[in-house]
């Protein structure tokens, strides 16, 4: 199951830098995860300072 970034995102980019498959990009007001690319490794959730990424 892919991860999704909640509205708690502060657009710091920490998650995108840690994603091993480059599934995270800057969206409109927050970062977004491409569900088709995401491998559900959890690297983004482990690095986010506000806990915005979570499994859908």
C-alpha cells in the first residue's frame, strides 16, 4: 500500500530527499507521493518532522 502525505505537510522537502525511488515531488502547497512509484518503504515517514506521510 502506497504512502500519502497529509495536509500537515510543511513543504520542507525532507521526505523527497530520502525517497529511494523518487516518488515524491512538490505539489500545490504540499509534497505529493506518486502511488504507482511508491514502494511503501517508509523512508519518508521516518524523516518527516511533522509526521505527514502515512500509509493509505
